[in-house]
C-alpha cells in the first residue's frame, strides 16, 4: 500500500468550505482503493494568516511542504483586507514558481445532464484541455513606475518568454494531444498586435510540431479564439496558451459548460522534482463565502486529478464518475447549476455516489 503525504491549504473564502468536501471524498476514495493519504493542514497562504502575521506565509513555508507528494489547495484572496497582488504573489504564484509548476492543466467538460448555456450542445461537444503556461509570460514582475506623481507618470511591465519556458509547455501540450484520440492541438496567441513575444511563440509551435508529425495544429488569435469557444467548442481538443491567455480561456471554457464552480486544475511540475498543486480554477468568491452554498465539485474534481497524478487512475475515474452522477441530478447539485443542494449536501452526495459506484464496479477497488 502506498502512503502519500498531502499538504492541505484551504486559504480564504469558499476555500474553507470546499476543501473539507474535497477531503471527505478523497478520504473515502483512499479507503475504497486502499491508498494511504496523510493530510497535513496548514493555516498559511491566507489573508487571515496575513492579518495575524503581516505576511502571507512564514519564512520557512517551503521546507514545511516541499517533501509533500502533492498540495491540495482551496483559494486565496480577500481583497477587502489585502490587495490581490499582495496575497497572490505572496502565496499561490510563489508556489507555482518556487516549485516550478510550469504546466497548468485545466479540463473543460460538459457533464451529462447539466444544462449548457450554449444552445444545441451535448456532452461530447465540449470536452477539451486548456494547457496554460504557468511560470512566465505576462505574469512577470519586471517593470516599474517612473515620473511618479507627475503628469508624465508611466507604468510598464514586461512579458517574458524564454525558449526553455515556451518549448517545455508546448512539448507538454503536444504530448497530451498525442495521448488523445483526436490528435489535434490549438495554439492561442495575438501575434498581429503583440509583435515580439507572440510571433516567437508561434515560431516555437511550428518548430515543436516537427517532432509531433501526427498532431494537426491550429492557431488562432486570442480574440477570435474566445468567440470560437462559445460558437464552436466542439472544435477543441488541447488548447495551449501563454499564462494570461490560458487564465482567461480557463474561466471561459468552464463557463460554457454551465459554471466555473466545477472546474479543477493541476499546477504540475512534470519533472516531479517538486510537489504539484491541485486547486479549483475559481477563486475565494467573497460574494457567497460563509453561506455554505459554494459548489464543491471543482475542489472534489481536483482530488481526482491529484489521485491520477499520484498514480491511481482507477480511483480518479471513480471520483469523476461519482461527480457525473451527482451533476446530472438537480436535487444533488448546487444553485450555480440551478440545483437545490448546499455545499455539504453536494459533497455528501458525491461521497455516496462514489461508494455506490465502487460497490457496483468492484474490479479495481481494494
Ligand atoms: P471567483 O472565482 O472567486 O468568483 C467569481 C464568481 O463566480 C463569483 O460570483 C462567485 O460567487 C462565483 N463562484 C466562484 N466559485 C464558485 C463556486 N465554487 N460555486 C459557486 N459559485 C462560484 O473570482 P473573483 O471574484 O474574480 O475573485 C475573488 C478572489 O479570489 C480574489 O481575491 C481573486 O484574486 C481570488 N482568486 C483566487 C484564485 C485562486 O486561488 N486560484 C483564483 C481566482 C481568483
Ligand atoms: C487562477 C487565478 C490566478 C491566476 C490569480 C488568483 C492570480 O485566476 O488560478 O486562474 O491568474 O493565475
Ligand atoms: Mn484565473
């Protein structure tokens, strides 16, 4: 039996409500599939921690989680008390960089029985991956402010693309495309307007494509690509994009499947030198925090991605099957999907569906 050490960071807002549901389902999966999961909860990387300590994380944060097998993360951000760039650069963005989690993997899937906001689409029509570059690009701290306080006040911030950084995310995305049936990949840029970095990305895509002759490659400017996400989502299989464009596409994609509340993500360090981090795509949702109504499915699906990453795809598929069964039922899904359940009720329903699924498909279970 394998035992894994999991660092748990719930963070702010609805992270405090969704993480317990994720842990509940993970614990059940661990029991049913005989996987050892040791959860170690941390209170840092939250704006509450900041209020108490004047910083988002303790000086030794890294040594406290670096030997974890994975990080299970909720959400960070409480802009009423800490400016977002302070809380996020002091936590999540630090993890991504310090642990070299250069691939942000974000599935977009219309689940059976979920009302789709796009007319005439059924589940198989929206089923793709957004692969987002996660450590460089538009998210750089290179820049500054000059002539402050004068009428010439100027701010600037550079986009950074390194050959290594671009090539490794492209290779990662092409490799995913290779494992899919459709063998297509879409690259997002804006090389008509942004004339140095974006054409560079295009150039590297062409170069990388030579190593993957069986993958058909499409490229679009980000503006029309967002339109196509809404109009022709069936066109996409693997969509690879820079840090900022990937961020935008990975809220738009899930919104097209009904809610951002179900969308998971893996911040992956593919070399496995450092722990990878699993967190929902959504944030701390201050507008609904504390009400117990947040959709826990994004968080629970993160648990499935984490199980898969740890080498337990059978447990991961069982959790996803449980999620599918719950989402198809208005009584068991949350109000963002027009359902009647609250956060805990939905989490309980996934847990129950998981137990049922495993008892009906005992082949891979413990
Ligand atoms: P958000 O994702 O928190 O919320 C956007 C909207 O979606 C809100 O109306 C919210 O109620 C709704 N929503 C989000 N998750 C939901 C869920 N699980 N169930 C039901 N409804 C849900 O985005 P925002 O409002 O732009 O950001 C709020 C805070 O979260 C900010 O501080 C922001 O920086 C931070 N943030 C953090 C992360 C992260 O930790 N990965 C991601 C995005 C935003
Ligand atoms: C995400 C979030 C973060 C990002 C924010 C909170 C910094 O939006 O994980 O998608 O932009 O990467
Ligand atoms: Mn985002």
